[in-house]
C-alpha cells in the first residue's frame, strides 16, 4: 500500500485507520488521495464502502481539487457517485 503514501509522512497503518473512520478530520484528504492513486476496483473492495464514499463525496471532491493528480479524476468519480446514488450499480 506504500504507493498511496510514498510522498507523505504517514504510515500505511495510520492511513488505513483514517480510512476506517469517516469522522476523522483527515478522512476526506485520505480518500481523495486514494481516489487519485488507487484503481477503481481497489477503492471499494479494499479500502472504503460505497456508503462512506457517498456521505463524504462533497468533502472528498474539495480535496481532489487541491491534488494535481486527483483533479483529473473528478469527472470519473462524479459519474461513480451518480451511479451509486441512483442505485444503478457499477
């Protein structure tokens, strides 16, 4: 999992703990990092639930706008958000 945190001073274990706690103030930042660096499949099978994604999407999107890698993926994740929200499946 080091590919998600290689350029920041946070351990993989701490990163995982943040992803498990949507109330953590670093959650949106961490998920934005995840969405900009991990594969789509890994996001929902290894790291977060679709429900947590839906609930935090506005905060996550704000963080993606600040990430040079993530900003290019906002359109895709908006599409995913709409699909999940409508119950259309993926």
